[in-house]
């Protein structure tokens, strides 16, 4: 799919809108099926690679109404069961279809707390849109109703039209909960626990809030303003934030419970321990973990080269190793930072890539080159220790492995040299050891992830956990889902104590 | 945020600051470090070792050398002002026990982080031989503090303007050659000094520990920018260190990596100095 001009999309939507509006209450299933997918309007690729502004512009009201009318309100409602937080998708879409935007957002907020974020970063094609009946008609997920885009539309509509409603907080209970980490799971826990009238303090290691939504996901995918607004809502609810506070170092988790009077704690510290390939040359100058690269550009604002003190490596030719969303973010960021050529090196094919389809499409539009069925063998440096090139190996696909994906097999003797000056390693994260090292008796699995029961409780009473520190590297929405479960358990614990 | 309570110029480019940081003061142990920023939005994060701390006062002391834009800006901040970002204590504390005879080697600004370690080693019952060195007399810091906790004290300068005219490796070698070999050496200073301390003690098979100060962003294990090769394994200075077995550290790689951003850092620092100069000139004309 190549880039479509936003104005062209808008014009197409207007025509369809004018066509369906007079007969909106008489639309039959076959009429709805005929309505084409409203593609997401985006910034022109050659313009957006020079800025950090959001790539996706968002639907207009007309585009949203047309898209919402594609939903046939089928009885199977697999979109609801496929959503990690169980949003009542058909109902909210039906409200949009009839221009009742406030009712639509109210419906979403019954189950999801951060729709403007989820609408942007959820992998909808593997969740709510995966089994959509409309998509099934065309045997294509791409033809499913664009649930994520509609979610984003109403969330943005609410923000722009007079602001987000502050959830009501029950009378103070006198109980205190510590939330470790201000990423997606922590924010959800804070909101849900605070609503019950408990005091909540969020502890954040960095100087800015939002966790991976701040340091990892770039602004062109999730603007900071949106994260800030969600945090502002929590502040208005009375949630307290403590930045520059590393639980496990500044204060131990047990001290928070035993000395500082917290009745329960939630650990949502994320993945955050970059994995390297373990190949020759990985410590050369010009090799970065995607975490470091993105943190410099996002959290430390190195994208604003003249203002920021944090330096950014000056790259001409960049190779990003990996095929997930983080690899897409890093490669697209490298392009925006001025790299002339950016390669993504992935050892399987496009079909197996874990990155969202939309991110891959956007990356391609921006001129990122994909080297599928390739992998780095070693990185070569010059006499000053700077990256000069990379030796790659070609692969072919064999039988499916444990993950169900076809296993890549090395083609012997296929080595070749690719000239690059920067290598970004984006092959995943291990679990950060800070909490497990400093919390005696907390149970972890062999990868260092905290072990929790079905209520998100760890091996220590009153300590709960969720998100990537439990799941390994996963998604924002799964973290939020775990946060909801943990909050429910914490609220139950506090109600009974 | 941490208020500056006290400021002292130790030498031309070295500044001591006492900061109001009760939580860090309570938890910190010898060998640990903090990360600070001089601007909450656009500042860079720099790691600095904690030179001292006082639980009762709720204060920590940092000693830093002006080497770039951030340390330059920090040095221009005054008592009563707040350092906007201060986080810690980070890293693993030094393993302290009664080893017997230990040699504490400090070079230049490295004497600052060495001080609390020497203190703790002394308290644990060790015989402490201290060697401190600097390029010249003007750059020798914490001499009295180090002397007062040493059983034997040697000071040397590269140019002979104070103490022995020697590099710290010379007295270190002599101590290793004594009949009673040291049981442990801890060396903190410029990377090149630590590298040569490691080479000095290697033939005598004396366990030698160094405290590394590499490029860091978060300081909690998340970025991997601080990684070093230790015994052919990748280690993160922020969470696995900052102290490592000197005989296993790949110093050449570490020194190369420290220069990753040298050119850009240099430009940024010079831009800053030029801006300061311009402001001064503009202020003068007014």
C-alpha cells in the first residue's frame, strides 16, 4: 500500500458521507459492506521525515461517521472478546455512526482508561480487528472496520471539545498505595485504585512521566501532549507523582510498605534491560541499543539538536537489527535525525515481522529499506573503533519452530559486507533486575520476570505486578489489561483489610 | 530537586558541592553514584560519584571536574539554587570487608569517590595504604581527609611540584614488591591511570578493583550505553558496577567508547562558552 494524499482521502469521504447521510437509518448490511475502508490521513512522507509531528493526522468527523457505518453490528462481536480490556466496540461504533460522539467516548471509558493512547498504539490487526465480520467477508484484516482509528477519533474529539471528564473519586479511605513506574500499567492502576478513595503515589525513576510512552515510543507515533493530558487527569484526581525516585535504590520496595506506611504496592517497572546480539564488534562506537537511541531522541529531546545537551550520534548509513515496533521506531527516528540511508535487517520475511502492519507501511513510505532473510554476523570497525561496516548472512525459511513461525536457516557461505556507520540493536529487552535484586524473597522466573498469580499478586503479600516486568516485552494495551486486574485485586485487598 | 547548601572551589577546575538530598543520604553506601541534570527539559544526564554523605543532616557531597557543558553550568550554580534533577544512589556499593592490607590509589578527581571507600575499608579494620596523585600541586584534592584515615600515605605529582615526582603506578609497584604483598588494591581515577594500575598489579597477582565512569543515560540498566567488556562478557556499569575486577576490564574499548560523542560535546561546550562571553560583553555595554 503506498501513501495516499490526505486531501484526496478527505474528498472521497465527503462524497461518501453526502451519499449515505440521507439514508443512514435505512442502510442494509450489503450497503455497509460496499462502503470502502476510510484510510488514515497522514502527513506526506517527504515532509514528515523532517519533523517529529504525528504521522497520522486522524479522521475528520465525516471520515469517522462513514467508517463507523461500515460496522454491520454483527451478533458474534469478536471485537469485544479480542480486546484485552473488553471495550464494547459495536456500541461505541454505533454511537459514532449516528454522530453521538459523547456517548461513544463514554462507552469506551466504561472499560478503557486511556483511549487516545490505545487508539494510536494498539496492534488492532491482531486484536479487535482480527476477527471482524466485515474483514472476514473480504478475507482480509485490512478490510476490517478500523476500530482503532475510530477509538482515537472519539478520544481526540473529547479532548478538543471542552476536555476530558475527571472521574469521580470516592471519599478518602485513609489507605495508601505505591505504584512503581509511570508507564501504561502504572497509570491504569493509579486511576482505578484512586477512584476507590485510596491515596496513590506513583514513583518514577526518570525526570519525566509516562514510562515507555515517553522514552520509547516517538512523538510521531504518540505525541507527548497526549501522555501529559492523561497524567494531568490523574493529578486532578489527586494522584501524587514522585519523579527521580528509583524504587529499589532511593528506597527499597519493602521500606515503602514497612516504614513509609503504604498498604500495598504495584510494580510496573517495564522490561528495560536491552539485549545485545553477542556478536563481534558490538561494543564499537556507533552501536546502540534501540533503548539508548530512542531515549536520547525522545526523553532527552536530542531531536532538537540546538536546544538539547544530550548528544545524538551523527549517522549517514544506519542498520537497525530486529523486526518489531521498536525497530520501526528506531529506523524512522534515524531517518528524521538526518540519516541518508536506513536499513532494517530482519532474519525472517515480512510476513513474520512482529511490527504493526501500519508501522511497516509508514516506514516503507519514508524510504526505509528492508533486508529480509538477513542477519548480522559481525560489525567491523576502523582503526579508531568506529563502526565502518557490517558482515551479513543470508537466510532461508525452514520448518515452523516453537513460536509457530518458520525457522530461519543460515545459507552457508552467503556472507557479504554492507557499509554502515551506525548499528541499532532492537532485538528485545530482558527484565530489569533492580526490583528483584533489592526485594528479598520476590519470586522471578528464569528470565527474571516477576511471577504473579491470577490476581497479579507476586510471591509477597501486598505486592502486585503487571506489564512488561511480568510479561516480558509486550504491548501498551496488555500492560493496561494487567494493570486493571491488579487494581481490582488491590481494591479488594484494601476493602477487606 | 536538590538545593545546593555549600559550594567550594577545590582547585581551578574542581568544585565541591553539598546537596540537600535526605533520601539519598540515608540509603547511599561507599562506591555508589548519582545522576543529575542542570535542566529538567533539555539537560543531559551525567553520573557523578557520591564523595560523602551525612544521614543526620540529610546531605550528600559531590566533587566534580569541569569537563563539559553540564559540569560547567553546574559549577556556575550558587548556594541556595536547586539542581533540578538528582537521582540515586545508583550502582552497587563497594564490597567492604577486612581484607588485611589494602592500597587505595586515587588519581586527580578520582580521589573524591575513593574517599568514602577508603573510610569504609579503614572502619572495617584494614591496614590502609593510600597513594594519591595529580598532574600538579594545584590539582591535589582531599589530601588532609585521605591522610587522616591512612596508615601510610603517599602523594605524588606528575611534575614534581608537590610530594614525589612520580605517576601513582610507581609507588604502587613498590608496595606490591614489599615482602608483605597487599591483599587488595582499589584504584580510581582517569581511565588511563586505572588501566596502568591494572597492568602494574597484574604480575603480582594482587586483586585490583576499579570504579568505572562511562557514558550513561538512565543509570538503571535501561539504555546499555555504559556497557564494557569484562572478562569477555558485556557488563553494564550502572547496574553490574561501577566496580569491576581491573584485570578483566577491556580498558582500550572503554576508553574508545568514552569518546563516542567527543566532537559534538566539544561543540556544545564551546557554543555555551561563546554564549556566556557574548552575554558578558552585552552586559558590559549596557
